[in-house]
């Protein structure tokens, strides 16, 4: 759901303070106002969460984009591509310029890839199988893969292309030829080809963007001239601002009753389904959850149907649908039967656990910026008490949570996150959560180490036959259900309350949906109605 720690945040806060003079707004400008959870990471090489994705998809472009309203990927900065064994060759468009005025070339693509790999942050792991990128000529790029990697083209939606010349002019302090790879500069400035330029950026408060008049695709005049992305607004504040006509789109983290109240007062309900879910993570590296029987007891005791009721907004409208296991419905390997509570099974598993419930108290954490998680913590506390397990609830701010989970001993027994397939492929949902080499991040507070899971995760990203991928992920789902590192709360469906000043086809028309979290917020595809 949310961001990973950012080393430049403190310096950036000191360096970037929004003032009225920082924004050039003509009286005729249309302004779109929306909000998300802080911190807004502007550096595309570090982007990993929802707010980051919104920034990345608008300030930067990628070689391919998901097809709207259907499966597959379409050319974007690339005009075509072809596979040659484990190599992929892309031909670039010749009419693209960066916001600086510099032309897009193959060297920019190579630089962007090399930088992503060198930093090793954000979503760089999706390129683990790519050995190199090379400029064949000014308009042609070749990616060399170490082995077959079925999600490669899908992964390219997470390789934003940077302006090499601009970044090289703004290298900060650091070791080696590339110094800091422009991290300080890119934490406060854009360097993309995107449809929107950054005007001002404070990662804790607000990012202001304005339409790029030289964008290589046609952008309707009705698209917002200026966008103000605000961070960490309280639910009550958002409700009031939308009701007063001073805010246009809420984040997806509003409590159901606030969404229901806004819908009742005439607000739109925007919807995005991006291949994600609500996950209750159990720290397998700390007693008593290092015992699989204890974890199975908690998973069996959880009231799945009550959880769905908690995220219902109105008849037929909810922020989630029943989970069938580790993999959301619609993806390779998803189960078919919704999970249900089984108290008798919970008691049997607890009896087989090496730890006695009277000897421990579980720490149930929830992210302070996501109010619905407090309710799930209370639900779990009540559910677990029914089988004799004591627990304490702890509110944790997102920034602190990302620090805590870096060490197993500091990670809470129970964590709650919202995660999604960041490229639309199950590999990018499951690999960062469960492969043992990536444990100890906000996505993987389970600290899981399981050889079978690792083997299946690797197989899932190397086999190319769809039927074989289906069988592989089905086996992975079965294994995860057996060892229960996670309670699978529900498959997520993001709902956003919106004013009637804005139309968002990608979030209202299934035939125009991208199927990738955050891309529905491509501002160039929105329309300000003036109502």
C-alpha cells in the first residue's frame, strides 16, 4: 500500500517549501485537487507505492503501457519491439522530447535502466533477469536477459525513462563517476517526457504539477491545467473539502462510512481493480508465530465475512471481495473457494502449537494513515480472544513502520498492508512479498524463508507457457496456504470519492481501465467539467 523509507526525505523537506510564488497559475487554469498518503517519492528509481505511481505515470513515460480495457501491452515511447531468444529489441518513437527540450534517444533508455539497477531500490527487483541494455543506434535499444523471463515486457511499465543529459548536469555528492546518480536532484525535480511537469514538491505536504504543452501525444484542452496532489489529509478534512467543492478526488483510504456519506451527498464513486489485496502479515521469525500451527490457528480464527462487511459502502459497492487465498481472483493460480472462518480448526491448530496462549501476547499493528486498519485490528483482537489468545493493538505511522520491519526482532507480530501487482503480473505481487532474498521490507514483514516457495516463485517468472504458469502459481498458492505466513483478508477494489468537476473514464468505464494500480490517475486522460 504505502511507501518505503526515503533517505533524502529530511534533506528535501528542508530544501523545498511551498510558497504561493512557487506556482504560476493563470486565472483561467483548471485545477485538479486530490490526495494520497505521504511520502510522495518523486525519484522514479525509488518509486514503489501508490502516491509514487501517480507521480511517475504523469511526470515520466515508459516504453510500453497496459492496453486499456483488455490484456496485454501497447507501444508508448517505443513504437514497436520484437523478441530474439532472450533478447528484446525496441524501436523508439522519433517525435518525443523531454520536458527540458532534449530529444529522447536510446542512450536515455540505457541510462534509466543502468540507474535503476545501480540504485537497487524501489521496484528494481523486476529487472533482476536483465543483464544489460545497449543502444544499438540512436533509435534502437536492446535488452539482454540472462534467461527466459515471462513478465519482462510487463515489467517495462516500471522503467520510467529519464533525461540523461539533464541528470548528468545535476549530479550531487557521491563516490565514483556517477556520484549520487542525481538522487538529490530527482528527489525535488522532474526529468521526464511526461504530460505533466513538476512545479513544486514537498513530499510530506503537496506536489504541484502543470500540463506539459510540448507532450508528444494530443492532450485534450479539458484535461486539468494544474494538479495539486496533497498528502495525508484526514478523512474528515477530505469529506468537508469535497462537500464544499474544494477537493476533487479522495485517496482510496477513506473509511467506508465516509465514502457512503459522500456518495449520499452526490459525490461520484470511482473504482480501480489492479490485482491487489489486503494482507495481514505474520512475523514468522518471532515467537510464537515461528510455529506454523500458531499461524494456522490465527488464519482459521479470522472472520473473513465480517471483514467484507466492514469495507462495504452500499449495496453491491465495497472496497473488497472475498479472498480465495494468496493470489487475487483473476490472476494465474488463484483459488476458487472463498475463505471462511473455522473456529474448531483454529482450536485444533492452537493445541498443536508449541507455545501456550497464556504465555504470550501478540502485538497487532495498524498504519496510522489508514483508519480502516484499526477496525481490522479490533476485529482480530476479538477473533483471537475467542480461542484464548491475548493481544495488544499498536498504532504505527507509516514512516516508522518501514523502519521497524527492517529487523525481524522489531517487526510486530501482526502487520497490515495493501499490496498489488505493480506491473499487472503476479510475479511482481508475490515475489517481493515471499522470496527469502527480499524479506524485511514493508511488503514482506513475514520474514519468510521457505525453499518450496522460493523455487515456485523462480519457476513462475521463467516459464512462458500460460498453462504451465497457471499450474506453477496454483502450486504456490497451495504451499502458502499450508504454511500460512499471511492471513488473506480480501481481494482489494479501490474506491475513490470524487466531485462532479472531474470525469475519469479510466476509473469509471471498464473498457478504458488499465488494470494497473495508479495508471487510472493519468491526468492527461481526465476531463475538468467546470461544474
